[in-house]
């Protein structure tokens, strides 16, 4: 291993370690992570490292934070109660009037989840992110942080490509204050693989994500390997959905994929420059 790679590895370890310390020191975050409302969701913590990930991004309880496409609300279970008293939490979900059945059902289920637990979610502000038509995720220049977990590949896939990815990042840029943070976690495709693999596999190259963010005006401030999984080859019959939690292959090699765990993921922290 060369000197440059040794330094890079040491810095990556230092970054993750520092994030772990920050997460441990944040009592409010630890209380939410240990909450009874996460009894089922916490089983995924060993793969998603939410405390360390949010600490790496630099979250604070008095921030205005936007979560993009929260799906069933796995991270919302952490963010909404954590920000409820001092901060502001926007959930930029699917269009409730979408003609796509999955989008419509997901949005409805999310609304029911919020309504069923007002003691946790009553302050959540639900907005719409529906590229390429709807990008008003929060008032322009109002957010301290925008977070997107395992979504960038969706904007690239099925004909979206880099253009749609850039449009998404541009929307995040508009919503953020100068100095605001964009946190991105997504399934990572090895750089040597063909770009076409990104169109259907659910994996996306880190270089493609970084390029789109930088074109939108962001600066890459830091990267972490906290969500890396070296056992994931990113070569699976059903793409990333072969792995947990989807296990789309059913019983076929189920034990093998369960042992691998969830996907190898990039964890990137971008900043909107001051004065922008």
C-alpha cells in the first residue's frame, strides 16, 4: 500500500471513529435510537449505522432538516422525534396524487404512520418531491441539512440518467442555506463496472453522484466508509434487491445473501458554499 493510500485509509478510520464519538455524546440522539417505537426498525442498525451516519453529517437537534423520499419512514422514526422540540423536520415524499400505484400507496401509508403516533410525528411537515415536475421540498434557503438515503440511484435509473440526478441535486441546493449540508447514502457500484449497470441494478457509481452534486454547486466536504460492506460484490441476479432487506430471490441462496448483509454504500457529505 502506498503512502497516499495509507493516509487516506487512516483519515477514513479517523472520520468514522470521530463520528462514533459524536453519536455517543449526543444523548438526545441516543434516546431516540433506543426508543420503543424503533423496536422492529433497530434490527437494521447494524447495517445502516444511523447514529454514526447522522453524526458524520453533523446533525443538531435545532436544525431545519429535509429528508428526501422517506419511504416507509425508517429514518423518519429517528429524525422526527429528534428534531421535534427544537428543530424543523420536512419529509419530502411522493406526490399523493401520483398515477404510479407504488408512490400513491407509499405516501398514504406514510401519512397513516404519522397520524398514528402524534407524540412523535405531529410536527412533521410533509412536502412533495416528484421530479421532474415538483421540487418544492422546503422554502428556498431555509434548510440547514438535506438528507437522502438510498435514493440517488432511483433518479438515475429508468431513463433519468445524469440529467435527472442533477435536477434533484439542484433542488436540494435551492432549499439549503449557504453553508448548509447535503448528506447522501447510496448503493455503491465499483468504478470499473460499465455505466449501463446503473440503469437497472440499483447501484450507482460514487463518481457519478459526486459529479452531479458538484455541477449543482456543492463541494464534497468529506466521505465516510461507515456504511461500507466489502462482502457485497454488486453482482447479483436481482440487483441490489437480491440482498436484505428485500431478498427478492426468495429462498434461493437466502442464507448466502443474509450473511452478506445489506449493500456496500457510499456516505458523502456535501456543503453549499457560503455566499451562494
